[in-house]
């Protein structure tokens, strides 16, 4: 996972308020101690908790400002998860492509066949070029 993907995910998880910036989660700190898969699972679990909180808030009061904040947090968390997943996929893709440069090249082999144009040359040839499957008259 490149640092750029981590920074991009962190940008989704930072909210500007009238009091300053608020972080939903500090992904950069999590990435220091955990691998990307664990961080993504944690964010997905956190997203499920937010969904449960949203369901409860909607049952209580649909017009409460907290509903808007929870929805915004859910969107930002899902975008961060999406960004981190893309970062993992890019790393996997880069690994597979770098491996093919060394070992996946084509080897030139001797095909053992001829490199002719497909037209036969023989002594009894009547001079007419025929396509495969075309009827010919043969002398018995």
C-alpha cells in the first residue's frame, strides 16, 4: 500500500467544522501497527456500527442533526474503505506485473515447420493456385 492511498483515505476521514478539523479515525496511526487488511476490516466493522446507530436515530427522530452527521460519516468511511481496497489491488497488480517481466516472456523456439506462404511448389503443379477445400481434377 503506497503512502498516497493512505493519505487519500485519511482525507476522506477528516471533517472540517467551525471549531477546526475533526478526524473520524486516524488511519495513518492504524497503518503503523496493522496491515491494510486489518484496517479495512476495522473500518467495515465501524461502518456497520454507524449503520446500527443510524437505524436507532431514525426510529427516534428523523429530523435530528445527528442523522445527517452519521450519514456523512458513513459515506466518508465507505469512501476510505474503497480507497484502501484500490490501494491493495494496485499493489497486487504491480506485483503480478513485475513478476511477468522476468519470467513470463515469450521464448523463441524452433517451430520445426516451414515459413512458406502456404502455396505448394511441386513438379506436377499445373500453375493454378487453389484455396483449401476447392475441388480439383486429379488424373488417376
